[in-house]
C-alpha cells in the first residue's frame, strides 16, 4: 500500500513507471470530483467542480463526462499513461452487481439508470459503481482508521447518515443493493419536541447534522453571555454546524446538553450494530465527527452503557482519518481489474 494513500495533490503527474493509473469519480448532489490515481488509493491528479442539480441527472452526466475527459487529457499532456479502469462512488443507492443507480434523493432523473454501462460506453474502460458510503467505508478500511483490522463498520454523519460494513477484509454489500444503512434504523426519539412526534424515529431524522441545527434553532432563547450567544449574537438562525462544534469545544451548556441527547440516541444505534457484528473498530466520518472530543467522549460512554456486557471494552470507536477526498480514494480502490 502506498504510504501516501489518498494524499496526492493537483500538481503531481499522473502515473507511475510500469503501471497504468485508474480513474476515481465521485458524483454527489452538490459536488463532482474525478481523480487519476493508483489502485492502492493514491491520488495523483484531482479535478473538482460544483454540481448543477438544476440540469437534473442528464446535466450531471454531461458535467461528469466533461470533467473526466479533462482529467484524462491533462494527464496525457503531462506525459502520463492512459487509465485502464474507472471506479465510481455515487451519492445514492445503487445495484453494485449491475452498476445501476436505483434512485437519487437529491437530483431527479437518476432512477434505474445504468451508470456502469454509461461510463464504459463513454470512455471505453471497464467500470465499477458503488454508493458513496460504501466507497468511503472501503477507503477508511484500506487507507484510514480501519487499517490492520479484519472487521469494521463505517458511519458518516452529515446532512444524512450512511454506513458501510467490512467483514473478514471484504466489503459486505448484502444482496448487492447495499448494506449498513444505519441511518435508516430506529431508536427512541429523545427530542420530545411535541405530542405529535413519534416515540421512535429513524436515526437519520434524529441525529444528523441538520437535525441538531434545527433543534437548537428552535430554543426560546440562547442563554446570555454563553459561547453560543457570543458567536450568534443571540440569534438562533445563525446557528450552523461549525458554530455548534466551536461552542461544544468551549463548553457551552446548551450545546452540550443537545449533543448529549444526540449521542444517547446515536449510541444506542451503534451499540445495536456492535451487538450484531462485533467489529474491532467503528469508524465515524462526516461533518458531525469534526466536533472531536466533545462528541466522542459522550458517544463512547453512551455505547458502553448499552452494549452487550461481554463486548464491553472489546471494540474501538474512532474518528475517520481521511477527509474530503475519502469517496474518491474508495473509488480508486474499487476500480475493476482490467
């Protein structure tokens, strides 16, 4: 494995002596990325562009085709070799066996689209397609927090919550339509904001980044002279993820109370997964994980309080090591053999 797995820069030339590069592609609702790199996840050249969802799926595909062609042409102009395969991380459920997109919850027009075949016809290269959480989880296993273990679960917490499972060193994908959808499991609703709220709800609805922001914005007033008040001038509509993270780091009581409620719900979901799979490591990525110590201290305590007694202390909950390019690294690793 490359010691610089996933850490390349735009200025590096594509390719290595004696080997041909592969292409990794990330297709999200707001971001498109493509990279030339190696089969061990090292990024050699990177191009990125903001997705224009107003053009629907067809517009995203047009952007993607242009981005990948530009990447390949720039690599060739620098004396690099032509790539031999393409790996894709797509922001939504896919049938990985056929490389078909099942649906996108962000952009219309993707339903039942044969994305693998489309890439192969457009570029004349073999392709593999996975959902972005699986790609990210595989990248963390191979190049990040999962290195050295056999069984790992990955969970990314941002505007939504996704997951991936690695069993005995292989990405587990159920029947080929995905697995590890932790965000769609149910836990007790500890927010209790109104009598209309369900006593149980999806983890994604209760613990995602937007959920915490929404509940903090609904408070009657932000305590005067608190860190949160100082950063927002007492205006709840100014509360964002980065503001929450900084306020937690500064010990804001309201934010830590909300964070504790969130980690109690999230901890129960994670404990359930550990009781079913008992992985050596549970890796957490996404914007929510950037809260660092205030999050992980509470989360570890919540999990340890609920997990099966013989498993206590026999697992690790760690932050993801790879950052914004994690899906791309996974796509490179998943590129099919020639």
